[in-house]
């Protein structure tokens, strides 16, 4: 069962819940180039000996370990262990989607959401009103309220036809290949469409009843008829534990069940954020409510469809541009953004609708440009949630080297989590020599812990690395997470101190 505590653990594994959206960091990471002094053979040998001891930690017993580290500027190998073995990457795989997006889409790219109408005239849209998604997963209730307000400011008070939601910018494949079915009710495995709202989730918190056995009160927002919340929660005794869980009954897919017990006397819970079964209908319903609030009636209700070419644009909204999108993608490790990037790459290469196959083909072109042997990489999705994904430590280092030597270096560096500073590394390696020195993408799913990026050394400049652990059994032990964190902190402290 995924209790609230388990969901917090999932936030550590798959990335933090999607709200609030992380903000851009205005300062550039302090990674100088060109670097300092070259490594001597003696320095490399001594460093390798120390790291080899750290990789024999008991917490790594039985794990498949891959570690490749090179001098970023001089390209000399500093450590090589199973460099060409293929590993399941988890969210490290987001480096592929994000780096390809920077290479293919460009730094000025943004997603566009539009509202269009058939023959608007005077105070009436004579025909349908269209809400056309362009892939912006951060579109929110306030944006749709602004759209309704803009229509009202034009003097529009009535739509003869229906509100038509249009997600045809992408295809209808709504989940990644190789995703686990039991992940699907949760925020980290959302439905993928071109018309999203609030990262494809609804917000739910729990408030215990007045006595044990009472129903638990749920606070849900935004309100929508696109889903049904089935409150099956019970207030447990004061001494009980939170056993809350989320379920999606396959016979009634639009229902979100909230199950389990919540202790008497507990404070209002944190946000549970279950995935919305139908994000397109969710966005349309919230927009329909906003139209009504601004005095605009819609005669034909809501339906799904496609916007005609002749429709007139009445409002548009641009997402942040690609540098901030990368930060919002990599800092919290947002799975939905990875899948949307892949489909958008397909649009850029082959036009609408964006498909995974077309997007993956663009990723393979990027990997070839980065010098990666494509036969060593299996790409099933954009987030790394798929059990099918595989890649080598060498391939990750080649991607990172390509990024370092590209015009997008600072965009990439500003998009990566930093140890002790931001993103999924924000609390990592505090009070060690590695604090503020590791710029890297994390990755974690069951029995997989990965980290690839750059570490700034004391005298030799930056090191590009990929440190991958598969078949790690420590997550089932009380001290496993702390033990692994110490191993990684010691490795990066050793590099940072050189």
C-alpha cells in the first residue's frame, strides 16, 4: 500500500510532487572552463585506489556498479568501471530528453495554448469555441481564468456551439512503454496529452473526523466533473498510522479512490496529488467553469474534437522558454515533462501529431551527434520510468560532454540540480567538500540509484561522470538510504578535494 509516508518516499524516488513549480535560478553555476592543472598519473592512481575502497561498501553488496569519470576539458579517463555495460537509468534518462530538446528545439522554444472560435461576431461565437493544447503541462486554473476574462473583455457573452477541447497536437498514446500498471494512479505516472492542467494531477488533502470511525474529510481542488473522488477513508484511533492510498478501479477509470485510515487528531495532510484520469476533459471542464464565472454561456456543453483551420484565434498563452522548462523538468524530476518533450520533438521533426516513435528518432539523431553508439541505448520513454530503458555510463558521459562543448552549456548547467543548493540534490552532501560542487541529474526507481553530471574539483577543474547502481538491495533496510548517500558523498568529496 502507498501510505502518505510511502508517497513521500515516492517523491524522493520519482521526483517531488509537481506543485509548486520550481523557480529559475538567476546565477550561473560556478563551473569554470578552461580548467586548472592537469591530473598527474600519481594523483589519478591515488584517487582511483580510494574510490575503489568506497565502492566496496556493504550497502553495495551484490549491486551492479558502473562508474565512468573523465577530465571534462582534457578528456583523460579518471575512473572506469563497467563503462560499457547497459544499466536501467531511472530518471537519469531525463538527460537524454532534455539535452535533445535543447539541441533540437532551441532556447527560445515555448509551448503555446490557444483559444479559438468559429466566426466570432459581436458578443457571440457563431459555432464552437476551441481550447487547443500545445503541450504546456504547467497550464493552470489561473491561466484558464485569464483566457475567459480575455474573451469577456472582447465583449463575448455567448457561444452558439460547444466548447471543444483539442489535444491533437500529440497522438493518443497516453502512457509510456514499459510503465508499471500499479504506478498509474499516482502523480509520477500521469496521463500524457497535449492539453494538460496542473501537471496532470488534482490536489487532495485529508482532515480526520471528530471521532475514530468517522469518515475522513477531503479537500479537493480544482473542482471538476471530469473525475469522481470516492472517499473511502476512515478516521483511525489516535495511536494508529496513516495508511492512506490511491486506487483507480479499472472498471470505472474516471474514479479516483482514496483509501485507508488517517489518525484522529492529526493535522491536515500534505498534498496527495493523484493523477487525473482524463487531463483533456479536466482542462476543458475547468475552462467551462471559468467562462461561466465571467458571464459567458456555452449552449452546446463540452466535447472533444479538432480545431478547424479557419478558426479565429481569440487568446494564446506561452509557457516559459526552454531554459526555464529544463529547470522545471530536471530540478524536481518531472516525469510528464519528459514524455511531452519526446512528443514535441516528434512534432518538430515530422509535424502533428507528435508521437513517441518520431521523438525517439530525434533523440537517436542527437545521440549520434554526441558520439554515442546507438546500439548501446534502448529508449522506451522520456522520463526513465519505463523498465525497458537501458544506457551505458559511457553514453551518459558522452551526452554531458556534448552539452559542455555546445553553445547551451550554461543552459544545461543552470537546469541541473546542485548538491546542497537546488532540486533533487538540494539537501545532498551538506557540510562536505562536495557541497555546491556536484551538478547532476538524479535517478531512482526500485533497486536503481543513478547520478550523472559534473563535479567541480579543487585544483583540476570539472570532472564529467556517470555513477550508476542497479540491483541495489539497500532500499529495504532502515539505514540503506543513509548508507548509500554516504558512499556517494565520500566519492564526490574525494573528487571535489583533488
